C-alpha cells in the first residue's frame, strides 16, 4: 500500500482558514490583555433560571480549542459537551457562573434577566479581564469593564464559545437535579424547553413554582 504523505502547504492553509473565523486569531491577534468570553443559556426555556458563564482562556490553549471545533457545540453530544466543559474549566485562567432566578425573570423580563446573569458571571471573576466579549447585540448595563457585543459570538470567538459550553453543561446539570422534583414535565429530556410533552403537562397540571409565569405557555391553570 502506498502511503500518502499529507501536503504540508494544504494543512497550513486549512489551519489558516480556520483561524480566520476566530476573533482571537484575527481582529484580536495583537490585543494586549485578558479577554473574557460571556454567553448565556436557557433564555428560551419555560422552566428554571437563565444561566451565564464568563471564561478567560490562556493564549496557549486557543489552537487546541479551535482544533476541538467548539464552534459546533450545539451539535455535540451531551457527553462530548461535558468533556469539553471539564477541559475548558481545567485550563481556563478563570471562569465563573452567574444566573438570574425565575422570580427575577418574571419581574424584570427575560432580556434584562439575561444581562443580569451575564453581569453576575463577570463580576464573580477573581481575575479582572481587560475586555469582555459579550454574545449578542445587547451591552451589559453598568458593567464596570470594557465590553464588546458580538452577534453570533459563539461562532466568532473561542472565549464566547467556551462560555456557551460551560453555561450549557452547568444549567443542564441543574435541571437534571431539579427534574426529580417535577417528573411530570419530562425535564430530563427537554431541559426546560417547550417540548410537546412539556406543553401538554403544563396544560394538564399547570406550572410548577419554577416555571416562568411571565411566559405565555406557563399561564395555564391546571385541570
């Protein structure tokens, strides 16, 4: 069998093309200072808090994370996502979780609660970043640090992508722990999102104390 050696030039070109997608290797390649990626999960859920993570990555870990294709985190299996989250937390300079409760979501609305969760995650960091990259197009109000919003940030920033994975795994673990208290809503499978079984249970039994009463599907009285 003839062994085909890889074309070094082709490999280098592929790596360069991959790096072009990421802000850390393009627009921020010459940035001096620590960058925190900030992202949230659970904004569209009917049950449970909205959760955010803030992650500061060391520069030497960026290439390995890029190779792990974390920008495709939404397509990863829960097992692979959990392994990545463990790796990210182990190598991060600092990372923290912030959340806003169901009561806060209902009181101030989901957008403001999401920004509050993000702010709490950043302010918990023991290492102060020079810049926060925030997923989305909404700035975090009263954040005492420079910030930059990035639309579809988990596809453009490795730090934001890492934060999205950490937040997702943390929230999923929380919902799985809460699921045993409210088995009728099929939370083990839907993680609080409005699946068919979840919506049918809401119609039949009404919402639990941890459902978001300000969300229309939860505004149902049980039969």
